[in-house]
C-alpha cells in the first residue's frame, strides 16, 4: 500500500472531534500498528495517525 499523503494525515488530525490527549493516544496506537506490521498504513482510515 502507498504512503498516505501528508494532506490526509493533517486532515485526519484536524477533522477529529476527540480531545487532544485522545488524539495523541490514537497517533501512538496507530503508529505502533504500522511499526508492528511494517506497513505504511494502520488500516484505521480517518483516524489521527493514519
């Protein structure tokens, strides 16, 4: 799978209605999934960090 465009990453962050700390937690979780699977996408499209 191709890497997400930076515009989509920023859009996912801005469009999320979650509180700041929950956004940070999702970014950490989604990046951990990407590292574990050695992929460019965590599979949670539309969430911060994906």
